[in-house]
C-alpha cells in the first residue's frame, strides 16, 4: 500500500472504472468509424475515428472524457455521408 501512496504523492493516480469503460467504448467506436471512413473513402469519419481512438490518452478527467467522446461521436454521425 505504500507504493500506491507514493505514486499518489507524485501526482500519479489510477483511472476509475468509469474512465476505463469510457476509453474502451470510445476507442471501439473510433475504430469502427475509422474502418467505415477508410472503406467508403470518406475523410471526416476516418479522421474523427482516429481522434476518438487517441483522445483518451490526452484527457485525464472522466467527465471530460465523456463530453469529448459524445461530441466526437455526434460529429461522426453528422459527417458520415459527407
């Protein structure tokens, strides 16, 4: 337990289960969007899918993960045929 307290004192905290679940769900949705965009030769879904797969590495708070993920999923839905 001392190791965990030492890591927390250094500023490193473990992600919550909700964060891990959100990162997995948005990563899978991003992969599907990337495959769809690549198959249909559409740039918007392809690059939004890449963004969905990679943004959890840059976001540390759970609420921000879900807000950005929902916005990117909405953009994927809006730009699916453009």
